[in-house]
């Protein structure tokens, strides 16, 4: 008998990402360790029929992890389907979004239980209670329904990462094989972030706490991965690698000694000459850096990045990375509440400077999304530019084109695609390999022209661009499914 089915819905319609779904694998490995029979579904790779077949086996529980946006609508579809097949199955919604809005999420008719924040020990206690027909009142970290009443249990303390089993198990290995083949194996060395950026979910979700895994535990995780898989490249899925030089040096040594190159995330003000050189000599090939804006006012007064020298800290970071073998991926936000047209222009000018200073730079412009509970979210609501959704379906429509922070938002969506086609040739090559690059090449050329001339309005090419990228993502996903079935991986 299946005890629990854990599902990772399709996160977006235009992403080629094939990283392992750690949000469900960490939870599942804890349940497996304690003897529960767990099955997994990753909708990026599994047939839609798999959910139907598993639900028909009448598992005790089906849990879905979801982030704010498109993934929520997929979660609704999955849990509604499960309830249609068997209304007695306990449905659980977890992940970032329901953790930020548990009381709003629990009112949905297809959700029985909301798992708030870290799910490993919460789901373990929940499964023990459900299997033994015990009351859920003693399960910390959940919001649930008892008859017509909504009950919010006591919060559970954040988890110590050293206490968790490896998310790689005999059942999750097949998904790891897919990620390894794509060069997108993800591993965690920490959770959370100690900083106070007003737009970031970490303020609410992790209470501004950075929780590092010890180097010893990281070595254990790494040994399990390298024993089971042939790994040449790893992605550290941390929100930030931190600035503990001794710890980072230990991680660098472990990866360097195994001949593994890797990717991580860091703040601009962390990327000093010493840290950049340490990462470079440790085999780090790529770093994502949250630049956010070219305006000191936006950085210091609006989003509170706490860069002591404002934009100059960003420039110093880029200079350091430019003199290394590391490829910097610099992430900007646009459509930030109160951002002026001149400040957006300053961001675009900074992006040009980044590319000129370091030709290896990859640059992305992403539309600001208001995460519930954050200070900037409250500001977006107060300003009247953002109409707060009240349902999961409403939050699922929080996409690039929605009016989140003012009437410039459609132009911000334009900028997302224009900047992507101009500066992210690596991602375009993923979506359009070989001869298929010719399909998108004309739109790369027009995007570069638009960028140079700062002409982001009236993006009449956008529908075709979105259609091509969506079709490419679907094609890649389907070809991956067929390939893995042929190789008996799935």
C-alpha cells in the first residue's frame, strides 16, 4: 500500500530547467527513512497518467509543493483530480506560497492540510498521525480542517540541515539521473538568508535566518551523490553561499578534490577579491548575483539591499568576477514600486556597463513579484497599483504581464524577453539547439535593436516569441520523456 505520494507540478511553461525537485525529495527521504512507502511525481518528466494511477491505489496522503504563480494552478489541478478519484485521500499543500498564506490556502475545497515552512518533520508527524487515525492536534507546523473548523497548530522550529537524510534514495535516483544527464544536479549547503531585502520571501519564510549545513554533513551528501552518479557539474541551490570564508574554503576543497565544477549564488558585497579568488580556485564556474537596480535610491531606500556603497558595490563585484574564470549571472528587477522611468534607464545603463566590463556576463531583467507578507508587498498594496488576490487561482495568475506595481507592467514583461534574447544566449541555445536556433534568430536580432534603442514599448513580436519559447520547452520536455523511457529510466 502506498502511504504518501509527493508531487512537483510543472513550475512554468517556458523553462528548460531540469534540476532535482528537492522540495519533495527532502520530505520523501525522511518518510522513507522511517519506513513509509513513498512515491514521487515530477510533472516535468512523468506522464500525466502517473498521478491518476497512483491516486487509484488509494494512498493515505497526496502532498504537492508549490510556489506563487503558475505552479499554484497546477497544484489546484492535481489536488482536485485526486479528490475526484477518491475524496477520502488526505490532500496536503506545501511550499513557499502556502507557507506565506496558510489561512488563505486552507479554505480551498481541495486542500485538507497546509504544511507550513520546512516539511520534513512536519510530514513525518503528520503521516504517523494519519496512519494511526490519531488526532492532528499534536502535529506542529500545520493548518488543517476539522469538520467545518479551520485549526492552526503551533509553529514548528526551523530544521537543522545536519539532521536530515540525503534526498537521493533508490526511488528518487531516476530523477537525479535525468538532472545529471542535463548537467543540472542540485545540492543544498544552506537554507535562508540573514539580510533584510524588502522584496524577499526569506523575511517571512526563514525569519531572516541563514542555516548553514556543516562541511562534514556536506561531505556526506556529496559522497552519496558521487557514489551513485557520474557528476562533473553541481548547482548549489542555496539562496546565498554566505561569507564564512572557512566554511566556503572547505566546500571548495571538497568539490575541487573530486574534479567537480559548480555554480552558486552570492550577494554583490560578498564578492570581494579574496572570496572571488577562492571560488575561482575551488572550481566555481558560475555565480548568480542579485543586482536588482542601477539606482542608489531603489537599492537603499526601497528594497533595502544594505549595500554600504550602493551601485559601487555592484561595480566592484563585477570587476572582481571579470578578472576570474567565473561567469557572472546578474539579475535585475524591474517594475519595482515607485521606480521611475529614469531609474529603469539607470538599470539598463548599468547592464550595458556590466557587459562591457565583463564579456562573460549573463544578464536578466525580471519583473518584480510581490511576495505576501514582505514589506514591499505591503507597499505595493498601499500604493494601489497591486490588487491583492484572495484565492490560489488568483495568485496563480501572478505572471509577467499582470498589473503588479503600476501601469508600466506590460513594458516590464517586454523588457524580460528583450533582455533575455539580448544577454542570455546560453538559455536561448538550451531552448533552441542546432538548426532550431534559426527559428529564434530573427527575434534575437530585433531584441538587440530594441535594447540598444531603449525601445521596449509596442513589442509586437512578443506573442510569437512567447509561442516559440513555450513550444520549445514543451518539445524538450516530451523528448526527454521519450528518451528516458527508451533508456528504462522512467
